[in-house]
């Protein structure tokens, strides 16, 4: 059974940096895309960044500060977050689209358990 393993996150001061990682493990045949969403209290979950066919996209509020890496052969990608601001505080969720490794591969959509990023002095 496929699942996502997230790591990273924590407490950082404004202007600091953090790195999140997400790995798809289990019955994965092929990765299609990976994305990071975030949700802060009282707000809807928003798409932060995604990567598809090696091409990244970013929401305007993180452009120039966040970088998503390509998906590597271990089905892992990283989110480098620099110049963090208090408004970046949220639970960050990894999301993956992939094909499973069954005889007739079918699409999987996976969500990570979420990791807290807190930016505060």
C-alpha cells in the first residue's frame, strides 16, 4: 500500500529557512506530480507549489522564496523555504499523483500527514 512520509518543519524566526521533504513509499510504479499545500487556522487549504514533468509552479506569495526540487528516483522531493514570514505559518501537506504497480496501473492520489511550520520571533 502506498503512502507518503513527510519530514522537516518546526519553529523558525522570521527570515529563517526550513526544508520539508516528502517521499512516496510502497506500491508506486510511476510518480506523476507532487505538490505542497498549506492550511492555517480559520483559512482554507491553499496550493503553495507543485511540480509536474519537472516544471515547478508557485503561488505568488512564495515566488522567489520557496523552491521545490525535482522528484528523484527515490520518489522524494524537497521544499526549500527561505526568507520565511509569520504569514507562512501553517500545517504543510504533501500531495502526490502517481500510478500504482498493479498489473493494470491505476491512478493514486496520496496525502501526507501534515507537518507544522511556525514562523515567530
